[in-house]
C-alpha cells in the first residue's frame, strides 16, 4: 500500500512539475506534459473531430478509452491503428473545439500495421527547399536576431543563447523525448528559410512564437538526425 501511494505521488508530481502560461493564439495548458513510454499502442477508433491542423481521436486500448491528437489525418470509426510514443498532456484546452481534455496524448502519427515502416529521416526534418505555409516578413524580436543573420553568421553564434521569432511551419512531436519545431520569419540565407528548435514546449503550426535557447552547430543525434545548425532546449518567451 505504501508503495502504491509513493508511485501515485511521484506521477502526480511529474504531472504538475511544469506549468505553461496561456499565450495568445496557443491552446491552453493548465498543467504539464510528460513523455509517454516508447512502445507500440494498438487502438480502435471510437470517434474523431477535425479542428484546425489537428485530428482529435477517441480511442480504446485494452479496454481503456482515452483521447489522442495528431496532425490532420483521415481515420475510420471502428478501424484498428497503431502508434508509438507520444506526449501525455494534462488539462489541455483546445480553443478550436472549445473543450478541455483531462488527459490527451499528442502523437506524430498513426499507422495501419504494427510494424514501423522505415523512412528516410531527412524527409522528416529537412528545412531546405521544402514546401511550407505562407510566411510574411516577421520583425526580429527585442534583443533578438533574424534567421537570415543567424544562418549567415552561424559560427559567431555557436553555443550562445539567443532569441528568435518566427511562424511555426512544422512540428514533430515526441521524437527522441522532445518536440521538433520548425520556424520561419520570412528571411533566408543560401536557400535555407527555417530554423529547427528542440523543445518540451507545445505549439501549433501557424503560431507566431518567440524562442530563447543555445545555438548548436553540426549536431548528430544518430539515427539519421544530423543538423548543421539548430536551437536546443528552446524556451517560449513573450
């Protein structure tokens, strides 16, 4: 009994460890996020709702019903799907649905087979000459720099903490225990138009965001994830 109480206390503490302030244009997080275990989940679709850039799906797994969210995806009620990993959110408020989910798991995608189909990793995170949503020129943030300046003078910013601002053009959730946010500010250098940021923050495609964090060059995460430049452990600021 004491062990069960300790486990419950630990889980509860993790859920409340981080808090996020409501930011204009973002969905509201009243408490926190934790990374779901990196295992294969077999789910059956009960219902789904499309809202903005996401599909919210009520699923059943081993007799348990819960919600997941993923980038817009066509699903069929009653069909079986699979996903791996994910990020569990507590008290997540969807402004589009006008609904607060006590718990919801954000996943990068679902598949129809248990086996993961291998794909080239560079396609998931490439930021050179890839299609993106329309981005107008965004003024650089106070005490920050534009992406064109950062990209053209990247060596001078290596291992330095900087501030950047841009529009979220792509997000990959829960990859290697972090979210991968791609932003653009309407500037470019040598054909590169966006910056990749690793973070535990939750943002949506289309959000205008300001991030602060250290710039890392020539980062090799293994498994095909190699970056000439990125911001690591980015934090949202006003």
